[in-house]
C-alpha cells in the first residue's frame, strides 16, 4: 500500500513576545489509502493545528519549525500561489468544525458548491446545478433541488454540516480532513452525520483524517488513531489495539476518564488518584423543590398549529438529590431553570420551595432568604465570572449580601478544592476547570438549599469533567443540597444523577430513577436518544442505522409533541395529550402507546 | 422585501422628523427678542414692534403657532422668510438644489474612491499600501474643514490659479454657472468625509478576511480576485453603508464651513444667515429637511443592507 | 497561566501603547501640547489679548518670534494661550458629555422598555438635526462664550455617547455574571457600577479620547465661523478667521494656529487609535454605534 499522507518530524511554533511556543513537535504519521485516522486529545493538544497542516494551512503567526508534510508525494509547504490553490482544490478538502460559520453568508449554496468543482470545467449552468444537486443528494440533505438557491442561514446546524461535507466532497479529494465535524450537534444528528460519512468513505474509498475530543466518535469511525498531548503524539496505532490495550499511561487515563452509559458512576480522574465513584441516591429526604404544571410561552402572538414553548412540566427535587433535566437543544431545559431562578416569567404553574414557600415569579418579588436558598451555576465558566473582578469579589459578595455567618472566602474556596491563594486572581488567570469551581463556590457561599446547574460540564475536557462531577456529588451529599442538573449529555447523567426528567420540546416525556431510564422499557424518544449515543467499545457495526430526521422548531398545538418523529405513532397521538403512565412506582412515561401495551 | 418592516420604519422616521421640528422650534422659541425686534432694530418704537409682531403672527401662543406652521407645511406652504420676505419654500429649495449638486459630485467621485481605497488597505493590511492609505485617512479626519479649505484656496486659487477661490455668481446662480467653482469645495468635502469611509471599509474588510468562511474559501482553492469579490466584499460593505449614510446626511445638512469659505450659495450659507437673522421659518424648514435627509439616508442604508444580506432578506429557516 | 495574563491593567496598556510607534507619537503630541499650555505664561512674552498699535503686522524676529497680527498682538503668545483655551474647553466639554452619556446609557440599557424607547427616540431626533445647526441655534439663544459653547457641545454630542455606551452595556448585561447578580437580587446601581462599568470602561475611555478630538474640531470650526469664542479670546479657529485674508502678508498668523490645531487633533486621533488597539476596542464601530 502507498502512503497518501506522510508526516515526518513535524514541528509547528509561534512566537509570543520574545518566546517561542511549540504547538506541535516531532510529529510523525503515515496514512495509507482508504485509512481513517483519528486525531484525539484534549483542548490545546494541537490536534486541529495538525489537521490544518495537511492543507498547508497555519494560523497567521505560526510557522513550520521542522519536518515535512507530504500528500501523494507532494511536499505541501513547498506549494505556493496557483499550485497551492490547485492542490487545495483537488487533493485535500476540509470539513470545518462549525459549518454555520464556514459557509459564506452572502452566497447561494449552488454557487459555493460550484466553486469547489470549478476545476472540472462544467460549461453550462444546468450541468453545474445538476452536479451540485447530486452532491447534496449524496450527503442526504432533504430536498436537495430546493436547497440550491437557498442561503446558509436557512438551514439547521446539522444540515449546514451536511452542506459543508458536500462542498468538501465536490473536489473528489484523496484525503478528507474533518475538524470536530459533529461537535455542537445533538446526539441524534451526530449519529446521522457520522453514518453518512462512513458510508461515503466506503463508497468513495477516501482516506480521512478525523479530529475529535470524543473517543466514542473516534472508535466508531477510525481505523487508526493518534493520541496527542501538548503537541506530541503519545501513542498511535490501529484503533482497536490502542483503545483496548493502551500502552501509554496518558491514553489509559484518558480512556478511563470518559463517562459511559455502560459504566454507571463518576469515572476515575485521568491520573488515577480518584477511583470510579458510584453515587447512592438519598432516601426519605424532604422535598426542596416542587414544580407543578409549569407553562412558559415565548410566542408573541398565537401561531396556528404550535403550542407554548414549555407546557405542563412537573418535577421534584429532594434534599441531597441530583435530578437531571435532559433534552436536546431547544427542549426548554434552560428556560425551566431560568424560571425557577426567577429570571424569566412564567405563564402558569406553581413552584414551591422546601414544601412551604411559594416562589414568586420574579427575583424582585422574592425575599432575601428565598434568593439565598436558590443558587445558579452557569454553563460557560468564561462568561459566568466578571473578568474585571477578583475571585474574592465574586465569592465575598453573596457572603455579605446574605449576611452569612461563620464562613469566609477561604473556607468557601476550600470546599471546592481551591486554596486561598486563588482569591486575589482574576478569572483570566484561571483554567476552565478552576473557573467553574469558582462559579460553584459563589453559589455555595450563599449556603443554598437548591442549586440549578446549567450544563456546567459541557464545555470542559473529560479529565476536568470528572473532577467537577465528583465535586458536585460530594457537595450534594455533605450539605444535603438539592441539585437540578441540566444537561444534554446522557453519559454525564448516568455518572452523576439520582433521578432523571427527560424533556422533548418543552414537555416531560419520561421521568424516573437513573436505572429506570437506562433500563429496558421507556418512552420511544428516550430510546432514540439512547440508541444515538456513540460510545467507546460499542459494537458499531451492529448498531441500527441512524435516523436522519431532526427536531422540529416548535411543539405542536395538540397531541404528543413527539408524534411527528415517533416510530410507534398512532392517530390518537396527534390529537390528544398523552396520559401519564406509571411503569413502576418510581418510573412514569407520557405516552399513548408504550403505556397501553403494558 | 418585508413590507411590514418598511412600514414600521417609516412610521418611526415620521416621529423622528416631527420631534426634531418640535425641538428646533422650542429652542428658537426661547430666543431673547424675536424677529420683529431683529428686523426693526434696537431703536424701534414699541408700537411698531407690536404691529409687526401681529403682522408676523408672533403674538400667538407657541403651541398654536407650531400647529399652524405644521398645518401649512403639510400643504407645501412653509411661510415667508422674515428677513427677505420671499417664500421660504423657494428660497430653501434653491439652496437645497445647489447643495445637493455639490453633494452628488462629492459622493460620485469621493465615496466610490474611498470604498476602493478602504478595500485595498484592508486586503494589504499592515503592508505599505495600507500604511499610505491609513495615514492619509488619519490626516483627513484630523484636519478641520476650514484648514483644508483655506489650504486648497491658497494652493489652487492663489499659488496656481486654476480654480476660482470663491463663487462670485449670486445666490440665484444656475448650476451651469456654479459648475467651474465647484471643484475646490467638492475636493475639500471629499478630503474631509472620505476618511471615515476608508477607515470603516478597511476595518470591516479585515474582520471579514478573518472569518471562518473566508478561510474555508481559501482552503477550497478559490482564486484571489473571486475570493475578494464574492466572499469578502458583500459582507464587508454592510457596516460601511451606515457610515456612508451618515456622511451623505452630513453633506446635505452640515456643510456650513466649506460653503461659507467658498461663498457657495447652498443650505449651509443660508443656515448661517438665517440664524443670524433669527429667521424662524427658514431655520425650521432647513432643520426639517436635514432631518428628513438623515432619516432617509439611514432608511436607504438599512434597505440596501436588506438587499445585500440574505439573512435579512429571508429571515426564516427553510422548512 | 502565562506571565502576560498576570500583568495587571494599566502597566500592560501603557506598555502596549509604547510598543506601537504611531500611538507613541500620538501621546507624545498630546503631551507636548499639554506642556506648552501649562507653560504658556512662562513662554509667552506678551499679553495675548492686548492690542499694540505700534507693533501692527510685524514680521517674525526680535521681540516677536512669529510676528504680530493686524492689532499688533504677538502671534506666538496667542498661539500658546490658544492651546490653553482649546484644551480646557474641549476637555471640560468632553468630560461632561462622556459622564452624562455614560450614566444615561447605563440606565437606558438596564431598564429597557419604554424608558429606553423614549431615550432612543429623542436621541435619534437630536442626531437627525445637523450638529452644526443645533450648535448655531444654542449659541444664538444663549449668546456666545465659553460656557455656552460647552453647553452647546453637551447638547449635541451626549446623544452619540449614549448610543455607543448603551450598545456596549447591552452587550455586557446578558452575560452570566450579570445574570448571577440579578438572581442574587442586586440593585440597579450595584449592577451598573460594579458589574457593568468595569467591563465597558475601555469603551468609555476610547470614546473620551475620540470625542475630545471631535469637540476640538467643532469648537474651532464654530470660532472660525464667528459663533464660538468671542474676540479677543486667543482661539485657534478665531485666529485663522481673523488673519486668513492677510495670508500673503503675515503667513505665520494663519499657519501657526493651523499647525497647532492639526497636530493636536492628529495626536488625539493617534492616541485614541493606540488606546483602542491596546484595550481591544473597535474604534470604527464606536463611530457608527
């Protein structure tokens, strides 16, 4: 077999002030025709930079400090001007991470695609349109003929990613480079895109380089894998070998720290100092939050055929309990958290705190003890702390505002495993994980009874993720804290939650204990979600073909919100609101069909 | 085109124009002394002043006067100039025509050139074409109009006398008579207003050049000229439209210094004279006209943005 | 974390300004003008406003390094004092404009709703009338003079500041740390002063530097037209207007104030460019709003 890509002793650096910073060093790799190589590593490992070098693309201030990148015998960094353009137009194509930003907003899809196969010299407009349509068909974009004359913003994220792939395929490249092609997409969409990609790879016999932080995706897609850390390859080889018998301690730690549905409990830390922790749900503790019949409506006026954004949501959180609120983007899970925090108005419903106090709809109308009792932890640690104020300011403010006795900034920081020295730092001087700890400390400073944690680990690397999950586990047990844990990540839910509430388009479809939800029987939507999850060590060949549909924009006015996508749908589902069916004392689903079969 | 949006904007525009008229009316209302004393001079007898005031309708309460002005204005009657006794409509209209002509020359020559220079500077960021253009732009925005105009007169009318220094034709001159003396004022206006357009264009070109989609187009092997014309310019021109609109509005309503230096018979010159004479009807009409221009320019810029930006043209996701 | 990130606020900004040649020139020019203005009483050998019938239209040299004007006043002294006048009036006016604008903008952004609508609508109407017309009207209503000039500038320019600062504040208000403060039940002043202001201070600073140059342009233009400083105030715009017709005779009487004005404004522009760059603010977006 001939090598399509050969990277020898590659080094990439940039200069910052007087210092030289190495992004990649001593990288040597080989890619045979038809191979799929996965580049895996945590943020800052240099995996995207390495992928870019295959197209002779570097960030403006970076330069090659050693080595060569050869694609089909051609040293790519020797190419310039017209030759470089020709190389990029025919040999290697890139599918960028965020296709929404990578498609030119002012150009029609057909024109952008035509640019990519301009080298074929299709003379007439008809021919070009036909070729573009054929490409869109290949990537399974719904209604390809109509899509040609549309603009990028008129498509959903998943559809944009498909167009991005079509554009990359247009040049019939020998190598397809994919930079985190499914990051930011919902699980169902991700599964569908990956399905399409591997089918295309087989049919066209292309070589691919896939950059991902997700070991499950790499395991699903790649024949070979290279693990990067701090710009160096720590281990590489055939995927099965590396993932099942990792030779390097870092690889072992990385694999072990990935949360998995198949393995309940919080995964061990990457260095192995903390072992797998399986939570025990508290029993018989008091209710700290009761939500009844919650409705939120974003619509300014009634749109025929659509219903309110959030409707009829009911859930409870007990002391010491972590309740996961799960759903895809647009399911209304953050809206619900905002309503509980008093940051957003509700149209209907009652919220009761600790069984006695009714939560007023807005912060302004809540008493100080109520505001103190309900605390929020935000998704994005970058924006949740004021960049101009020190950690001390952030943690001290709730201490003073709520007049908390017997607690200092240092003690609060210690609770989240940060030493007192961090108090004088600004958020810009902290790592992502440290920032999230400060966010947690700010909430804990108020000594709350209920914490709303909105996607608090989604932006973090897996190694940091497990330590934050471990922290939440400890705090909830030690302080008897009720936690409403909002996330889209089912593996994280499996790791940390005691009970789960599954949302679809602002409606609860299923709720129960963690074992109930991950058990055999449940709501068809939950089944689809679970089937779509791609995990390390799954039998990917045996998996059912992925569903190619996407979540609609708005819930329907009548019937079951999931009816339009449900495999078990019946006539009644489109007309009547589904009944609440108990499958066990701890497990309920909202379904016309599954419940009836019982 | 979303008609609803246009209607809403037009409604807002009308409110803005009306409000500006009210503001100017109220401000001039608080002038110590009024047109009557101004016309008759300090030594006039109180009886004469009173008679003139009644004649001019100045003895009525302000609100009523504003409403009656508004009523007449809506029928196209803007009253008579207190100073010259001529109909305000024709006096202001004539000046507006002259000013618009000067503005048109400036826009056609200057603004197109400015956009091109900004584009070049943005593409060649931090290299010599950029340094030259950016330095010129900086000087352009730093040197006051009266200095630019004075220097131009010194250079092209006195040292090398190729253009007339001031307009000698009277205030009723025809466009043809004005044409030769328009060169220097137009040049001064180009120099002063092009700077902001150049800088905005440069900034937005740089912004667009750094987007993911331009990087993707590069990695697709798109040729440089096509890259700039198809991928960069359509997005880069959008923010520049607003600066152009602001400058056009300024060219119609704000060119006082240049017009007065060159004695150009436009709105600016008329404005100064009317303020000196406290000629309320003239000032009011100039203010309203300027406000209309300002609002119209912004509206046109927004409409152009809608035409250029598919995200505004087709706001909904395809189903 | 890197060493760069640990360097705090001001020294970092100063260093980054000094690294840029044009920013250094800009701050140098402004500093030079400030020094000259402070030292004017020492450097000027004549009274800038006293006429001397015996020394009319003197050529440069001897007791009059830059010559004298038609009224026999020393051009060097007038130019030096002109700097004093220009700097004090424009900086005072700008300071008032920016302070007032920032407070109103913060409140409009925070409360939103009808208050915000009202403020934006009135603003738009003020901005729709050409600045020069509003200025002329205000000056005519209240008579000319320094304080009237400053007030006129406040009327005309506060709107622009409100627009920019409001946009900056609107950008900060939805951030999670402000949401956290709201959820804690913090009051409006705490949120604006402690959470929002520190994060828009860069915008406010750049706005100040930029407005200062515009205000200077406007004041001198008004004086040039005869609506600004009253004679015999040593104002640069006024000096140009007084001596323009005699350019062949005493060129320096026009050139000296022109050069002073142009260098000060170039300095302010370069300085605000440098400040904007080192603070990471986009100056062009500042202009458009």
